[in-house]
């Protein structure tokens, strides 16, 4: 008779469960993001507005196999690797449509009028 054999099966079950949770929380979402990025890169067309990984906004003027030419200003074009395209900037119309569908947009900060802040200089307080 083996002593402690029944306790080992519970430990193995916990390890398998932990790997399952790690897969669901980390691996699966990362694979989804990678496939979305790959789809975005494959669907690049001339005239698309893009955002590069370096933070430069521009419009695609030419598409090659491994690189794209992006116009970042009038008569100013740069060559960028296809994989360096980080995304397509979202229009305000798309954001509004998503907000209407139930997603809440981030609240904008409101600024107080300068007169209502109560800031006064030391000279005004003395007199």
C-alpha cells in the first residue's frame, strides 16, 4: 500500500487548473490581439489613415509586400515596415456610435472659469 497517493492527485488537479486559468487570462487574449494586428496589417490599402508604432499619423500612399509609404505631411513621405503600423485612428463618428451602443466614453475634464477659482495675489489680500 502506498501512503499519501490520494493526496498527490489533488495537487496535480490544482496545477492543471492553474495552467488553465493562466491560459484563459493571458495566452488566449494575447493570441486574439496578435491575430487582430495581423489582420489589420494584411488589410492596409492606399488612402488609409494610419498610426505608426512611433506615434506618427499619416496616410498610406503606396503599399509594398513588406513596407508601406506613408505621407505624413504634404509632399513628405516616409517608408515604414508594415509591421510598424500600430493601428488605424478612430473617427469621432465611430466613438459616438459605440457610445450609443452602450459603451461609456471616458469623461472629459471640465475646467473652471478663472474668475471662479478664487485665486488672488498677495497684494489684493493685503488691501
